[in-house]
C-alpha cells in the first residue's frame, strides 16, 4: 500500500495548475504555425490587459517605462483575465473553423481586461468608439479609460461590445446563457464560470439548465468552469476537492466534463483546441440526432473544466511572496509600481516579455497575420447581434386585451379572481408568438391562476415521466412555460431571453420575490447604463407579476407576509422602473398589455390572485390606467364643493377597505364630503421633476387638495408613500396606512385590523382627522371599535370572517 504521504502528494499533483497539459480529450489539432499564431494572439490580449490596469501613456513601450506613464490609481483584476483571454482566443478559432454563431459570457467578477482585449483586437471596439482607434493614439485612450473616472468599469459592463452579462454580482452566468439559448437553435453560448462564482447559491442551482434546453428548437450552452484556484485571498472550494469528486459532481448535474489542466503554453493550446473541437462536435451530434428524429431528449451536454494558474503569466514571486498561482495575483499584482523602482522594473520586464513589437506594427495596429485569426463581421463575438438583442427584437403580436374584459353592471357589485383573465390573455399571446415569448414561474403558474396558459403550451419537461404525470401535470418537451423552484435561475433565464431580443413574463409570490432582489438591482443598473449608449438597441421590458400578496396570506402566516419588494424598486433609477397596482381584473389587463408593449423598463405589477370586488368596466379601466391616478366619481360625493376628507388607495385589498370605510363614514355622517382617489401607477405620487410619470405640483394639489386631511390606504409598507410624496405641499396632512409587520394565521379581516388598514380603523382615523367630526364622532368610533371586536370574536370561533365582512359590496 502507498503511504499517506505519497497518496496526498499524488492528490496534490492532480489538483495542480502547473505543468504540461493534462486533458480528457487527446490530440494536437493545430499545426506548429497555427499554435504559434494562437499563442501570439493570446500574448497580445495579455499585453492589453496589463496596459489597461497600469498605463496612461507610452502604450507600446516605445520608450523605457517611467512612473509618469503609470496611472495614479491602480484598479482592476489580473487574476482571471489571462484565462478568459485564453478561452476567448480558442473560441475565435472555433468560430472560424465551423462558421459558428456564438456569444461569450464572462462569469468571473472583474475579468473585463481578458474580454476587452480581444474585443479591441478584433476591431469592434474601435467601430463603436472611434476615439479608441486601432493605432497608438487610440490604444492609449483604450488603456486610459479602464477603471478611470469618466471611463469604464472593471466588469463586462454594457459599454463592452458583445456583453450581455456584466458579472458585477456573481452567480448568474449559466442562467443568462440558458435564456439566451432558448429559441435560438443555431446559437452556442460559451459561458465561463469562475470558481469563486461557483460557490454562490444561484450558480450552484443553475447547473440544472441542462434539463431545460431542447436540442431541437434551442441553441446550446457550453459551460467552461475556470479553476484558477483562488478568490480574493482564499482558496476556492471546487479547486481543492479531488478530481474524482469534481467530475462526479458535474456528471451528477447532467453534464459530461472534459478537463484541460496545466500551465505549459504549447501543450495547453493544443489540449484546449482538441477539447473545444470535441465539445462542438458533441453538441452538433446531439442536436442533429434529435432534429432528424423529431424526438427531443436530454443529452448529457459537454462542458469544459479549465484549470490554469491564478494570474497566469505573472511573475512567480515578488518581494518574497508568491504571486502567480496564488491569491496575490487576484487584483493588481504589483501595487507600488509608481513609487517603487524595483516593481516598475518588474512590470516593464513582464510587459516586454509579451513582445509587443512583434504583435503590433509601427502605428500600433495588430499585425495582419494575427488580425486574420479573428472572425469577420457579425461572427465576431463582440459584434454578434444576439449580444445587442434589440437589433433582433420583434414586436409581439398581441391580441386585443379588451376581448378578455369582465362585464360589470356596476362598481363593487361582483367578485371574481383578478388573475385568470390575465392568464387567458397571456395564453393567446403565447399562441401568437410561438418562438418569441415565454412565461416563467417557480412552480406556481397554476397556483398563481395562470393555468389557462396550458391551453397554449405545456410546462417544459425533458426528464423522466411517470404514467400519473399525464393526469394534470401539464408537462411537455415543447412547453414554453418554464417552472423551477429557483427564483434566481428563472429570473436569470428571463433576463438572458430578453437581452437577446425576445419577450417574457414572470410571476412570483410576493414574499419570496425578495429572492431576486439583487438580480433586480443588477438588471436595473444594466438598463440604466444602456439608456446612455446610443448603439445599444432597446430590449423588451422585464415584466414581473407579484401575486399571492400580503393581505391574502392569512393561511400561510407571518413568513409569507412581506410587501417590501416595492421599497427596493423605489431605490432604482426612475428611468427604468415602473410600479403598477391595478385594483381589479380589467385594470390588470390594461396594465399588462401596456407593459408587454414597453421597452427598457422593469415593470412590477402587484395583483392578488384571490376573489376581489370589481370596480371598473373596460373603458373606465383603460381611462384610469392611462392616467395612472384618478378620482372615482362614483365613490365620491364632493362634486362642486371642497371635500372634508380625501380617501386614497393603492392595491386591491386596500382599495376595498378604503371604499368600505367611505361607505361607513357616509352612513354615520350623511353630510360628510369625501373625495375618493385610486392610484394604479405608484410613481404618479412622485414629483414630475423626479420621475417621468410623476404629477406636477399643480395636478397633485388639484387631486389631493392643499389643506384637507388625506387618509391613504396602501398595499405595502406605509413609509414608501411618504418617500414618494414628502416634497408635496400637503404632505403634513398625509396619513398613510399599510403593512406594519403584524400578522400570523389570521383571517383576512383580522390581519387588516392588526395593521390598521381595515375599514373600521380608517373610519376612526378619519373622525380624528376631520376637525368638525372630532367633537361629534365619539359614538361612531365606539361602534367601529365594537365591530372590530366582533370580527375577532367571530374569527376565533368559526375560523373565517363573518358573512357581513366577506359579502360586503359597494352600496351606493
């Protein structure tokens, strides 16, 4: 038997990123001359990456490197850049060899130098930004802009041609790649997963995308797990588990892993070339088999594990500390070059080792034989139209949403579920856009009352079936409804689908849409930057239906009661965010149609799925939603005079309770004048100077008055309304009621009472706010408090609300 020491030594060697290439796929597909050129192109990429991090002058090192040539503030990350450029260079060879339609996504954070460099070398960067021309002057500008005030960041930001994945937050590269591949049968998405990124929850879950790609109608994703061993100053988990465990892990996810490991450049180039050739052949074989037979089945798609040194090519040791192959190469490897002559000497030696004089001509342009290595035109990954999806975007063919209207005899007289009519509308959107529209939801499409979709398309399923699945599971290999109990993965799929020019819709439970808080943030930031880039074409808006809302989570309890996602939305740029709270089914249809037609927004629609009173016929709903805010004359009695009170609402249950409160007050005080206002578009409350949908001060004052008390019943946390309206003239009279973190297994009315959004609490509040009611309202207040006690007692005895509450209709 081997000693423990020998076993451990052997295991360590198998995890080493050093030495001649060790690869699953054998072969030397490139000639020596081709290998030489590939290596030279990679050297050029690495030279540019170093220039971006360090140089503000002397871009071609035509004179000795001096401190004044170095940027005053050194930012950027070298660690993953050479590996990314290595992959990109080999994919370019592959695109030319097989005439592939391919895009590139860089998952490792801050790896932009490794992507910007080949983007510049293949000419796309200079075409979009002429001042970054392919010459010495342009190269200096290209270097200066990187991580520099007024320039670009160190991720693959929207300014980067060919990028639809910034990677600012780790974990979404595979889900974005999957969404991009949907309905793009010829597209291959190369998605590089950083080994630090692989430790995130969203990334770990997104390995399951292999179960969602249909080889007949979809493109393919080629994951490339880049193991360089370290994060900022820690080893990475997947780089330190055994070869066998890592391979078994990825096979367990459904992939066929192919290893390329080492640091010897000649053998690594050959191994990588052989591996990518093999993987593309496998992808094409799987697709051709399924497309020829017409039977969609799940292959074990190929993937690559590239193990290379951290900061590949950096000096091995500086100042007595290990650099290449260690975490110290993660960010700026030499941090004192501007004031430390020895570090400046090391940097100059390192950069001159790339031999820029062999790579660029006298004018600073990449030499012709290397220029020929990149694909041409739209085959360049930096110029592929799929990475600027607005170029390919087709407008949806939308049915007339009026055809799905709920017929009303009068306001507040009937109850229906708000969401099913929307489901029927989306069903027909799906039918009319069979390769351009998908609906996503975490195991909740039927629960969210969108089940009419299954009349047009099943849920995609390509794994194994049981006979009982035929009984209502709604599964199919051609399904366009995507369900997976991972909000992260679904949101990423939808974003990738939209960013490549298609259209979609996602629904989620309100309390758990918080799972994608940070993903929402990232997409909003992406859109905000895109709005300032003339070459970025507009994409379809991200449409998010939030349902199973706080006021109907009495059965699920406290954990399911959280309307705070709206507070997050309010933090983002007014140029890209919209919030809609339609009070009934017809308003929901009108809002949804508007959102599906919009571009470059994130539209958040809040609508509960349970039974609710219906208020507006379709014509009235369209008018109301077009305005976004308005007085409901039928619920008001202040026509021709000043109101004593403004009662306002936003949201379905808050609207019902505000109307019921209005009715109670008018019963008790027949001469009271109440103006009723409903808000659909929440940003109407913000000043027009702050949001394009905002009301002017004059219009706000006309609606809410300048001096009358306002009771605002709101769906979410009450302080959000104050955030929107704090600058308004009558803000001191604005009294907002909303969710106050009080709930459990309550009946709906008890939950409302606990949070003081119920009709009785609102009426009591009105008596306290209207001066002339204060001295005469004592008996009414007692009556309302007694009613609250009775509601609680009935709930505790019967487990439900009383018929008097559940059967309430608008009486006037």
